[in-house]
C-alpha cells in the first residue's frame, strides 16, 4: 500500500468512527422533541393514567405527540398517544395478553 492510500484510508475510518455517534443520536432525543410541547411529560403521564395505564414502561415524545406505553390493571399492554400541544388523546390501543387488539 502506498502512503497516500494509507492516509486516505485512515482519514475515512476516523471520519466514520467520529460521525457514527452523532448519526446514531440523530433526532431521537425526547428532550429536544418535547421542548416545544405545551403539555409536559408529567401531564402526559397523568392523562395516560386517567386512560387506564397503571404501570408505565416507556414515554416518548415524537412528531408532536407523547406516546406512553405500559400496562393496565389487567396486565394488558396499553399505548396512549397524546397531542403535545392540546393534551387531547390521539390514540389508545390495548393489546390483550392473548395478543388481540381492542
């Protein structure tokens, strides 16, 4: 290998290694997505709780909505999506333990 090729290869590897974490971080940070929401994370959790979530597994802020995933009192999976600006419930999905959706 020539020195020139080695230098180019080293530069390409270093660029890929340094860019990887930045690309992986991308736009998935809940704090940056929810910073413009009128509804806080705590308020979204209260709304989801009123819809029947008793155990929270995950809370995400994406594309203008809070998505709260967890379980209801029966142990069934429950997902509640809440508009980040109005607090209105956009979608509620329940997955029974048997796998069907209500």
